[in-house]
């Protein structure tokens, strides 16, 4: 009697396995409303949702008889322990991402064991579910795009992860087309066609290539293709179609009308994305850094989930240029993962953990190849789906970073390992399944903050878009302030759920724009906010840039220089940081160093004329006459003609840079004033100096100190004591500025008792 009850329970448990294994994927792929719609960081929210959705499966595992292949399970269990220790008991820089990696590893272990428990009927049901899932993912992506949302990214918010998640279903669909008829034959055609259309139009080249390679491999190994010419021909044609779509769709999308590669930016002659077909060069340059990382961190690597936080110092400058779309693009990009499942393990787990992971992948390849060499179609389907994802993992991260593809991938790997178990006769006892169920429960404990954090940031995105869409003619200032307050509340919700979240900290630091008259309190709050970002992302160049600006506003020149030097070292080909350093040195530091940086920037591939015009204007209006002249004309002010400067000012456009013409006139009046002093016409020189002083009040309430100093000296020469006294009120004469004055001005000031400020 007890045996009968146990058998019935086992049967019920097995019937529940396929839907429970598909549940996490179904939740993430559900299109309306999509769980990850508008989510700026779907890998975080998606990982939490997957872990919560595996809870029913974890609870079911102990009640299913038999088990999976011991070798794969043991390797995964050791890897999970390695990740758990590093994420929960190590000292990760970005603890939130470390917990995300732990949660994903826990869920994948549960799903792997669940997949290993599938029997033939269960594999068939799961495979059919993957075909339907593929249709839902790609089909709804096209529907959204047709509706005007420009959303080939689909329910996952990114076309790459969506294609990876749809890939195993498309691979299984190809075999269904070649071997079966009926309802699922029709659905298989729809899934395969939609996948290829999405991979070609989006485009996602890795998807089409992975599909074709998996089909080719299975066609050589499967007894079905050896026994049936019809099956072999169909599989070959479907594999060829995958390659053809990739080639045919790419050509018109990337070529200009004259057959020349189109530029992504007017500043670059050839678009980097077009030159780097499918991101091949980006990937190879990322992969080439694994040796340097292992040399520095051989035992434990970066740590679980730490790739994005710790990779920037090792980044190849050329790869950074390619990723941001060219040298002249100002926005820096981050590398989220290694674009290779195998290398991701080496980067984040070091030699020992990485070797274990690569060994598991090697066994997975063997198990998948053996699965496609079997005779029953459900096993072949699981094998070809696993092969497709493993192939994709050679140049992307479907198993280590993206939650939906990882969910499906580990179920398929469990299924193909279980096929080896059937042959070898090895099976796990109930104890390992109880332990794995405990792992699933432990991972779920850390899952909800990921979901709550994601929901909060989704609300932030919606509010930010609503704020951008406000029509000033129809909405009041109170409406805008209300949306701003609600948006700030969503960031605070995200931080309540995950205080160490780098995305939430960055949003909070960016939230308050600089007021018209920033107070010391505002500066202190912004400084603390950006420092908190750097504690979890110590190499984020934007944070270093913002800190440098705050240092500069507070007069901390050395600290500002240090922050910009760090940013420039991390992004040596980024002109933005070199510009800031050039301006800093010209205004507050070593003029020769600043000029050298200006010349180096000018020699780059970017059009810097407008920036050079702006920088020269800024220097002149701040009283840095000689530096401004050398930036503009590569010549000292003593060699310039006031009449020629005035002529250039008149021909200068007032549109884009209105201060440029003003600064040129200002410099012209300064040259005239000095010429007039030289011939003894002091009164006319005083009028010219007033013309110099006036425009500098845009930066200094009483005018630029250097202009006031020369005007004071002119008043002293003219004997106009009252005017000299009024001009001298509150004036300071730093040593550097005093030394830069003309000889006659220094003599006049010394004779009147004015001395440079000591130590400055």
C-alpha cells in the first residue's frame, strides 16, 4: 500500500515538473503587462523573479523519485559553494551584484536538478513549451514594434537576451519541422520563422549563427539524418536559411547608397560599429584581458558578480572606443560581462573556480552531443537546444548573466545529463535533492530585494518619461515638482530595498541638478552622494568626473586634478577628461602642461575648433590673457595686434559661441591699452582697460582680478588716487598673477606699496 501511494505521488510530481520548470521563463516572457517593461536593469529584477518562481520546484524536488547525473551535479554543487562563499562571506566591491550572482546560481542549480528528473514524456512537454515560448518572445516583439513602440527588444527590454531565450525553442522547432507533422509542426514553422526574422532585423547575429551551428552538428550526429535523406535535407536547408538571413539582412542595413560604410558620427570617417561586424573586435579585446586579470587575481578573480565593477582598469582603450561608438562620443559605456560564458567564470572565479566551470561546460558539450546522437526525439530536442545555447555562450553570456536564457539553459543541461544517467545507471539519492531544495530556498531569501529594487526603478523610469513629456503650456510648475518628488521617492524605495545598489545610488547622485546659487550644504550632499557611488563602483568615470567638478567648485584644485587624472587613466582616449584637465591647468595650474594637452587634443580625430574657441574665450574672460591667446593663436599676447583681433571679432559668429566675439574684443582692448601705455597715452589706456574689465564681470562680481590690477596700475600712473583707491578695494594680488603683469604695472604697484600675496 505504501509503495502504491509513493508511486502515485511520484507520478503526480513528474507531471508537475514540466510546467514548474517553464514557470520562471513564462513569468519573465509574459508580454502584457511585461514584468521587465521599462526596467533599466532587467538582469537584476529578472534574477530575483526567477529565484522566486523556482520555489515551487524546489519544494517538489524531494518528492520526485530518481535523480540526475552525479558528475554534473557534483561540479555544480562545488561551483555553487564557491560562489556562495565569495558572494556572502567575501568582501565584494559591489555586494548587490554579488548577491545577484548567488541568487542566479542557486536558482540554476535547482533548475538543473529539475531538468535531470524529466523523463521522455516530460522532455517532450518541456520542448513544446520552449517552442511556444519562442513564439511569444519574438512574436510580441514584432507586435510591439508594429504598434510604434520601436520595441524589437520585446518583453525583456533587450534584443540580445530575448534572442538567446528564444534560441533553444527555435532549434527544437527546426527538428520538429524536419521530423513531425501536426499542430506543433505548424507552431514550429512559426517559431523558426519569427526567430530568424528577429535575429536578422534586430539584428542579433549570434542567434542565427548559433542556431545554424547547432543544426549542422546535430545533422552529422543524429541517426535520424543518417537513416532519412529527407530529414537530413530539411535540417541542412534550415541551417543554411539561418546563415542566409544573417548575411542578406545585414548588407542593406549597413551600407550607404554609394557603397561606402556609413558613419555613425560626423566626427568619425567610419562608424566603429560598422567596422566591427557583430562586435567581434570588441569581444576579442575583452577576452584578451583575461591573462592580465588572472595575473593580478589568480586565485579568486574579481569575485562573483564583480566583473562590471572591477573590469575598467583592465579595459582595452580601443575596445572602449568601439563600444561607445567612436573616439569623439562623450558618453562612456560599461562592459557588463565578458561576452563568453567560459571566460566569465575565469574573470569572476579565478583559476580554481574558473577551471571547475570550464570543466562543467566541457561535460555539458559532451552530454549535449551525446543527446543529439540518440533516437528519441525529445532527447534530441533537449540536446540541440542545449547545443544552441552552449554555442551562443562562446561569444555571449546566456548561462552566466541573463536570467531567462540561464533558466532554460540549465533545465536543458540537466535533461541531457540525465540521458547519460539512463545509460550509466547512476542516480542520486533523496539527500542531494533535499540539499538542492535547501539551496533554492536560501537563494529565494535574497531574491525579493532584487525584485522590489527593480519595481521601484521601473516606476522611476515611468515618472521620468512623464516629466519629460510635460507640456509647459498645459502644466504648471507644481505638476513638474510633484512628478519630481514622486521620482525621488521611487529612488528612495529602491535604496530601502537595496542600500548598496550602484544603479540606485547613481540615480540619487544625479537627481538634484545644480541650483542657480548652490550652497555649501548642497555641495556636501552631492559630494557624499558621488562618494557613495564610488564605494560600490570605484572605477566609474562619470562619478570621478562629477567629484572633480565639485572639488573645483569648492576650490580644491589638487583634488579635482586627481579625480580627472583617474578618469583619464581609465579612459585614455576619451577627449572629455583631457579637455577638463587642459582647462584646469590653464586656469589654475601649469600653463605649459595645459597647452600641451590642448595641442594633443587638437591632433586627434575629432573636430575641436569649437571647443578651442570656447576654451580661449573662457580663459580671456577670466583674465588669463596670455593663456587664451596661446590657445587661440599658438602665440603670446605680445605678438598680437589689437586691430587684427577686432577684425576677427567682427567676423566671428554670435550664434553658437556668443562669448567668443566678446572675448576677442576684450583681448583687443587689452592689446590697445598696453600699446597706449607704451606711448604714454594713459587716459586712453584707462578707457580701454574699462572695456577689458566690463565683460569679465560675467565671472567675477568686480571684474577679473588681473584686469583690475592693470587698471589700478594705470590709475596710479595717471595720478588718479581716488579711482585707484576704489579699484583697489578688496583686491588681492596672488604671486602668480603679479608676476604675469607687464613690467610697468608691477613697478607702479610696488611704488604705491602693493605687494603680491605671499605663498600664492
